[in-house]
């Protein structure tokens, strides 16, 4: 339960069962000759004040004033005012304070509403209440009746819960509300001031607040009930200028005072500007009423004077909490919370349903305890609505719903966030101004900020920010907007900014929202404020962004994250920008500078620094096409293989894995779409054939040319559209029959040595409905290939159906030309730079995760797998996107952070390494190619003690951006160079895979035919295979996320996998709630680690020759010695040739020492 209470548990100084005047009389006995009150009209000792109050009380009693009878008190700040208050209390009545500066009509209204029949008034103010029907009692220090009322002690005995005063506050209905403050509340307030503020006998406390403002209660009663001196400043209608105020502090020998936060800001400005200082006697200052500016809080600390920030509505007797800077750890950024509940009070932060909110979450402040008022005068309905039963306290307890918003900070104190009822609704979006104001006030140069809605009609209403500037002058509006876009959702960025010389203040020194100048006629720009392009670079980029992000209009201040951009789209934008501007850009550049303006500025800077190379794009691509022809000729001359090209580095790894595990569909990629409407089968078949003509990789097979694998284009092996006849199946059963056949075809292994490696099947479900299924080997396909394929398929189908000649843009290069460039590119300084990063990143890698499988890892890698899919609630997707934008991360980064939390929680491991795919299409032109460009990278995240969730998000973001920056180094090459320790049955560096996918693209339409989303079957249909121990994919299905976990059945059962999926969902929910909560959770006991590989006898001579190392021993591991995939090919080939034993690549991978290999060779059946 989110409850905020005081730190100490000592008993209070005063007895809450007695009355205020009874407690005062005890002070009279203890400090009879000490000065109790002082003002311009004189001073009184405690004894003198008590005697004068007694005389007034006897007079009131003679007039029939009894317990809780309302008695108005109207007086200027003076000794007489204090006499009147105490005299009414001693009569057992309740004083109703009236500020003589109020308009007569308001005073008359308050008198009528309170029901007061008697008013105690200074003689010179009698005319203020003329015309009313109340009986006026002149209040003069030495009046004609001063000696008349002599006698014994007149004080009435009243219970602590009796009403002591009626304070009027502004009401939501437009009429003031009378708050019934009790003796118990005033005693509790006085106790808190003496115990927690440090007020003590000998202090001279300055009274500044208007008597009609409940802050006066905080000044008067704590001082009178502890033996100190109350000094009434005598300011009537307005507070003085700061210079005069500082002089008064010195002249009156003040040791403590309370002022509004707004006035304190003016005081701090004066101290800074003039170099003046507070008098040495001042030993504490109380502020309250508004949020304090951080720069002033930081500057105040140099004074060494404790600052006490108080909070509390009138309904909580003016003070419910306090923050004492000398008793709390200072906030490094200057935040001044409202602190902890005072002694005898309780604070709860509750949501709209009355449930406690979590740490750091926004909730409405509810106050309970001895500080509570009884309710509202004559308004039981409003009382019942505002003072609700306390479900957390004793029976009969109540809580007051303040309407104020707050959140608990990590140290247990509360930060004030604003008012609940200032909420604004603009075009269906609910906005809390407090959040926007807090963001504005964190911006350098802004002194104060208020946010409200414009005065337009509801449909035209927009946010207006009212600002006062610091010393440097008002901030640049464009820069301010840019800043806000980094900390607020786009809907919360104001459309209009009004700079004021000063905020309007009420007579009580508080900011007057009603006094803000109305704003109308300012037309807000759509979404984020639209700023049109200002130069050629920005013009080109806005068009490029609009294309990739599918937006009609992009402004230069629009934020990539706010527009819903993700890492994949960043790759596409950067690829297009690199091609357009011919400069070296990376996705990390865009993610670090996510607005068009910032990204354009970076490009312009690079263009200024660039050295022209004297060639255009076509010349560059022509060069690599010529290089490919040269490679083909050399390969043909050496091996007889024609049309050969090198493998892309991602392809090479997949080719090796297919050799290790032949005959299984481990790397089948399957997709399907539904076609509705009359289908032209010939046009669809022709479209598929034309795509294969354009993208030669779809007609490619893989083979060895000598010791090197190559890819060979086979012109006769284009994929065809295979028709699956369902005519013999009843129409109602055709879909089920098609799905059964589909599962068979997608499970059929694809052999990289046999072209084509792309296949398509057509299942007629009805005359106007068909199912199309595509299966590709991953060696020729990746995620972006899917988008390229579908775009071209629809365009080509439409052209062929209409009898037109398709006009697609010629491809600038082929995949084989890219592969040749890649091998040339990843050399020299480029290769060294990439390798240095990964060597540092993966130094001293963590041990394999002790995943909660309950089963030992099998000695031979087993790819048998199962799948669990859990759809997540649509609201969760919306929340992920919202929090990701707020925290300036992509949804992938946020979801990956949740996985890190889940892995840490289940394994207890702080050093996590997880694999993920990156697009790796950094070369301009590759964004329009079909092929395997994707590269695996290891995301390593180290968790620290005390790390918050926000800090963990920031670390993940930095890790991801760095990985994007260095994504070009192929994972297999990395392993070859770094030679990590290998564990049986496990891949190097990581056993867990995490990816984010999109199983549907926007539906495509052509006249008469619509194509449903292009669905990734691997996320919903189990292939019975698992590439790693755990393969996590979060699939974006447009309106919700689906969490797919593929697991190795040798390690996990379905129940365990399902529990892991549910745990991930739980960790994600926690991450979305409170960014400042601790990230690390107590982890369950970790499972036992798996044993490392054993060793046997070895074939030393052969290995020593290959490695040119005579020190190789019988227990050395091939990969630890520096062996890599192509050298493994040589080992297997020599074993087959020299020993006449058939051994597969997979066999050798599982027996990586010479001893194990020798045992394999000599074992029966080899």
C-alpha cells in the first residue's frame, strides 16, 4: 500500500483530547511574561493576551454565544486580531475569519452562509460590515467595556473534535465552501510545527498570510502554543517588495517565517541580483503553495538555512505534510518534494478506483488522521463526496480526497504533480497540465510555467504554455519544442507559447490562473507542430521519411520515435539517405538524432567534409558488376563451375549449418496470404516468374568450387506456382485440407545444393478465394525480402492481368555483386574497427545461462522444438508504444529490456548475452534486393546493483545503438576471430534469441482482388525445430502483440515454456509501470551449470600440420585452437580421403577434439 508517513514515532507534544485554548493556557502558566504577540499596535505577554482574551470570552458568553456557535472576526493584522481569535475559542465558539479587504458583497455572503449572529470587529472596520444583520462587538485594546467583564476563568470545556473555526475556500460550483476545522486539527498542526519544524520558545515567527487564508493557521497557532513570539507584519492588501521585506526581517529580529513559493522565488531572484542575504537570526524558512524552481532550491542550499516545504489543503488544517531540507537527503537536481505526512497525519496515493498506486506512479493524494476537518458547513453531500471512508485505517476513519496529484519518490517522500481537476481534453486526448508544466520548468531559462487550454471552441482548443523567463531571456521556441518532443508525447507539446513578465498573483501571493491572459485564434499545427523544410536536404529527407513511414506529411521537427519508427525502418531510411546523399551514415545516427532537422544537419555537415570521388552511383555499381564477371571467369577457369559467385557472409554460415544438419527444415521460412476475388492464375504465375528473373538469388544453388563454397545461378530452376488440387474435397472442408497440406509442404526440407530454394503453392478454397503459401530457405531470404517480394508481386500481377508490360525500376546490382563487395569492404581498417568493438564487448563472456529447464543439455545438439504462442492484450501494445516514445527508445528496446528482467529473475545472472538479428543492409541499393543480408549480433547487457528500470532501458538503448553501429561484422567471422570457449550442444555466446517481427503487412488491393496480410507462419505454426535453447519473437499483429517462444524439447517441457512466457508478460508489465523502481528482482536459485566438453585421444600429426603448431596436445579443442568453418571443411575432407570413413560436418562439430574424432573414426559402423 502506498502510504506516506512521518519518519519518527515519538509521541506528540500536545494532548489532542484538550482544546486549543486549554493548551494555550498551559503555555501561559509556563511562559507568563514572555511576549506572545507583537505588531505595530503594541505587544502582549502570554499573561496579558490571556487576560484580554478572557474578557472577550466572558462578554461573548453573556451574549449567549455557546459551543461551536459561529462568530465572525474581522480585523487587520494586529494584536487585537489575536485577542479576538482566542476570545472566541475561550467562549467555546468557532471563529469565522473575514478579511476586511474582501468586497462587501463577499463579506455579506460569508456572514450569511456561516450563520454568524455576532461579529467581533475593530472599531474602524465597523462600516465594512454595515448593512448586515449581525451584532457587532467592537474590538479595542482599551475599550469602555474592558474592565466590565472581570471575573474567573471563562474558558468553555469543549472536546477536541469540536469546531474551532470556519475557513472558506473557493468551491468548484463557484460559491465558497465553509470548512469546519476542529480543535484536534489545530492541536495536531501545532504539535507538528514544534516537533518537526523546530519552532521553539525564543523564536520570533513572522505572520504574513491574510486572516482569510488558512495559511494563517500555520503561523498563528504553532507559535502561540509553544511559547514563541508571533510577530504580525501588518501588511494589509499585498506583500511588500523584497527589499522592504528583508529590512523588516532584520528590524523585527525574525528567526522564522512562512511565505508562498511564488514570493520565495522573488526573494531568491533579489538575493541573486543584489547579492543581499537573509539576516543571521533567520534559522528556518517555510514555503508552500506551488512547486519550487530547481535552480532556486540548489542556490538556497548555499545559505545553510533549512527550507521547509509544507503542503496541505484547508480540509487538512492547512498542513498535511512537510519536507525539511536539513532532515532529508538533498535531490541532486533540485527537486523539492512536499515530503512526508506530519505527525498524526497519513497520506495515501490512490488511483481513480481508490486503490493504492505503485511506487513512482501518479495518484491522487488522500489525507487522513488528526489533521482532518469535520467537513463542509451545511453541505453533507459535498462532505460525503470529499471525505470518504478510510479502508486502510481504524473503523470510522476518513480520508479527504484532495484533488491534488502526487507520486512517491524512492526515498518515500512525495512529489506534488498538480491538480486533478485542471485536466484538459483536446480532440479526445486527456491531458494533465502538471506533467507538461513539470517538463517546461526543467528546461533551462524558464522560471515559471503554467499550461492551460486556449479559449477557442472545443473543437479548436489547444494547449497554451504561459512562461516567465530567467536571466538569459525567453527560450527559443523551436528549441523548446524540440526539447519537449524528447520528454513528452506529441499530444502534450503546447501549440502556443506566451511569455509574461511575471505570473499574476492573488492577494494571498499564489499564482492566479484566472488572471492569465486568454489566448484565442492560434491554430495548432497537426500532431507535432509542423515546420516545413527549409533547404534541399530537409526537403529530400521529409519525402524519404514519408515514404518509409507511410505518412502523408512530415515536418522537419517531427520525431522518428513519435511517428512510430522502429529499428528496421531506421535502417531503410539510412540506406536511402546514404544513396541519395552519398555520405557515410548509420542507423545509429538517426536513432541518436531522431528529427528531420537534426538528421539533415548531420548530413549537411558530412557533405561539407566529404571529398568528391568523381563518380556517380551507376559507375560505382558498374565497377562491382565488372568485378563479379572477373570472379566468374576465374572460378570457371579453375573449377569448371560457370556463373559462380562468392557467398555472402551470412549465407556462408547458413551453408555450413545445412551441412552439419542436412535433411531437416531448420532454416525453412514460410509465409502465406489469402486472396479474395476472381484470380487470374496465369498472371500470378507470370508475376512469380518475373520476380525470379529480377532476383537471381531465387534461382541459385550452392556448391563447392574446390575448397570454397560458391553460389551458382541456374537459369532453368525458377520457382513455379504449384497448384494443389482440392476438387475432391467438400467446400466446407477445403480450408482444413489446405492447412494440412500446407503444414506438409512447409516442413519439407530445402537442400541448398538444389535450386530453386523458393517454392509457391496455390490452394483453391472457392472460386473467388485462394490460399497462397511460399517457402524459402533462409539462405536466399530475410525479413526485408518479404516486403520487397510482396510489393513486386502485387505490381507485377496487376500489370500482367491488364496485359501491360510491367515497369519496375531496374535493380542496380545483384546479390552476388553485393557478396563480392562485402568481402572487399570487410577488410583493413573497417574490419579492425568492427572486430575491436566486438572483442571489447564480448571480452570474458558470461557462462551459459542456467535456464530453469530441469534437464541437462544433451551431449549432441538436438534441434527438436516446441512452440508456445501467447497473444497479449491490445492495451499492452498501446502502453509499450507510449512508454517507448516517452523514454526515447524503440518498442524492441523496451521489450528486450523486459526479457533481460525475465532472464535475470529466472537465472540470477547479472551478465546477460542474447542473440538478435539486424538487417545489415548498409550498402545503398540493397534495400530493394531479395536475399539474405541479415546478421546475428550478441546483445550483452550487464546489470548493476541499484539500477532503476529507466537506467536499464538506457543501457539497453546504448547497447542496441552500438550493435547497430557495428552490425556489419558477420557473426561467424566474429566467432572465428575471437575463438570463444565452446560448450556441447550450445551456440557460442548465446543460447537465447530475441527478435521482433511483423507477421502482417498492410493488405494490398487491386481491382477485383484483395490480398490479406502476408502472414509469417513461423510465428504461429510449429515446424518442430528450435535453432537455439529459447527463441523469443514478439510479433506485432497491428492491434496487439503476440509472444512466440520456440524451445528445445530436449531441455524444456511445454509447461515450463508457458511459465516463462507468462513471466515475461509479468516483467513487461512491471517495466511499464514505474521507471524509477529497482530493475533487479530477487532471483530464484539458479540451476546447476552444464559441464564443459570432455576430451579423448587425438590425431595429432594432422592437426599440428594444419595449425602449424607442434604444441597441440591430446585435449585441445579444434575451435579453441582457432579452427573455423572452412578449416573444418578441410578436416572432414581429409578424414574422408585418408581414412576412408564417411563423416558429416555435423559429426565433426560434435567431436571437436582429435581424440573424439579418432574415436568416431575407429568406432564400429564408421
